[in-house]
C-alpha cells in the first residue's frame, strides 16, 4: 500500500479502504479482531461555562456531530485541523463559545452515550475524560467525576485552574472523587504553563501521584494569545523542576512536535499523546522517541476516534508489540489500571 493510499481519503467513511476497518449501515467499524482493544487518553464531553451544563450527557443521538464533519475530505498526513473547511471552522468556534451556554448545536450530541457508541464500534475499551475549568463559574470536573462513578469505561481526570483560591483543597477533593490526574489547558485557561501558581499545582500533583495532562503546543487556529501561551518552550521548566510529576504532552506538542519529542527524550517524566498529529509525525514519535512513553488519543468530539486510530495502526504496521504498547499497554501502566 503506497503512502498516498493511506493518507488521502474522500471522507471519514473512506477509511474503510484500510484493511482494519469496515463500513456497516454507514458507520465505520474496526473489523480486524487482531487489533488490541485501545485506551483513548484524550477525550471530552460537552463542557459548560458561566451557566450550569444544559446538555444531557446520558442521552444517545443517532449521529455524533464531530467538529470535523464526516463528509470532509481527509488527509492523515497533516495536522488534523488542516482538514477543516473555513465554514466548518467558524461553526466549531461558535459552538465552543456562545454554544457553551445552551443545550443545542453540535455539542448536544457530545454526550457520554455517543462516545460509548463510537468506542464500541472501534473496540476502544476506556476513554480518559478531560474537563477544563476556569477559576470560577464552571464545574466541568465535578460533572466528569460523577459520570465516571456510573461507568467503568470512563477514566476521569480533574481540572483545577492554577489561579483557584483553594487550590490544594480543590485538588484533594477531586482526588478523593476518583481523579487520576488533571488537565491543564494554557490556551483555554489563559495561563502560561510555567506560571508560579501552575508550578505549585504540578508539585502538589506529584506529591499525590496525579498525572498532569497538558494541552501542549500551538495548533494554528487559536487566538494569538493562546498560541503564545502554548509555545512548547514554556513547558520545559515545569518538567525539569518537578521531576516527581508525570507530564503527558497532549497532541505531542501540536505544531511544535520536534520540541516535544526532544523533551520526551530528555526527561523520563514526559510522555507523548498522539491526537491530531500527522501520520508522518506519529511514525517519528514511535520510532525516535521512547515507545514505552507514548499513548494513543483522539480529542473526541473534535474528531472521530477512527482518525487517530488509523494513524497508529498504519505507523505500527508489522510491529504487534509496538501497536499493543501505544494503543493499550502504556496507558494501563500510566494510569495504574488492571489489565
């Protein structure tokens, strides 16, 4: 199979041309039973700010309205947001901002029930749910932690904004409720990852054996301030100064993957997560980095889980041990989960 055969597709359904997938009633399925069940380290459900969450997260909808529509032509060998058409990108930004105050729009379908449906179709056995909270007027972590109590397929993370007044108390409350770690998003939370309050938070996480999963690196479609705050150069000081804390670089540094790969090769407390990266970069990550510190992620519901899964399957073709590590084994070890 030539590179062009495994990188360019008419739409999401055309991924069924790959040997691991099939199409049934218009839905993409992982048909190859030899592929290990996966753990998705990077997923979200609908988030809410200012007002309480309006979306029923237990409701199943016939189709998930991913932010990258299923009808879009798909190139696996670019950073995934390069596949957005301008009108789809604008619709996503509206849905994430003003839409977060309502129960309508695309986010109405970004429910746990719909995530579970997609997971079942692709043999993804667990998904790590990542909330993102502000210092006040949001309770996304509490929502995720409550969902996890009712569903074993959810691995919950918490979210404590570094500028939260009761930083340590809130972190302890989320740990007691089952959080395996926290999500830190410099762009959305409007704070540099090396801010003194963020440094304090990382130290507290290390003391509690809680993972820090960062949104790491600029993605090119965020506001200029968010792009500045997400520069990979701001992440090295926290990594170096809190070696007892495990850091997962979400999106593997995004558009600055080379710098993120250097951090993983330099510091043993750094892991890389694959969501959104191009196929070429996923290949480099698993071949040039430490393969025992690489995990699979999708960034659902921005993208269908099959997009990231396809890249890992292609990048690990012919290496069953590497495939099992990236899709499942490494995450089990990172999260201290039973097999």
